[in-house]
C-alpha cells in the first residue's frame, strides 16, 4: 500500500517537472540501506550523472548509508561533483517521498553546497 501511494505521488510530480540538458532533473531514490541520486535529461532520456551512498568514494566517509547523516554527506558530495561537471541549476524530483527526513537533509545539503533549485 505504501509503495502504491509513493508511485501515485511520483506520477503526479512527474507530470509537472521535466529535466533538460541545461537544467536536469535531480531524482532521489531512498532504500532502507542507501540513498541514490541522479541527474536526468528527460528530453534525450539520458542519465547525466549519478552518485549513491554505496559508491566507493562516498562509502569511505559514511559508515551507514540509510540515515540523515549519510543523506547530508551525499548531498554535499553530489553538489560538489555536479558543479565540477558544469551543472548548477537543477529541478528537484523527490520521487514521491515526503519532503522530510533523509530527502530534506539531502536537498538542504545540496543547496548549501551550490546547487540551485
């Protein structure tokens, strides 16, 4: 039931937002043990950049990937690497999750480190 609700909310969100090459969609997926984020160009259906708490570089700094501290660390690292690749402005897609907890920590940390959305 929870998954159906999230999928329904995500479908509603996706009707309203679209990512382009200049302003990609920042999609966040949350599992119990990790957090995944990717920049997507919906026009050409390409993933431009992705990072997760299970990635080797991030895993060294984060002990466990399923908590708020890990989300904050991933947000900071994601924003830094995205800025290096030339992505400054994005459209945030929370994936049907409530803007709360890990999703909020990730978004706030990404904003603090230079991503504009």
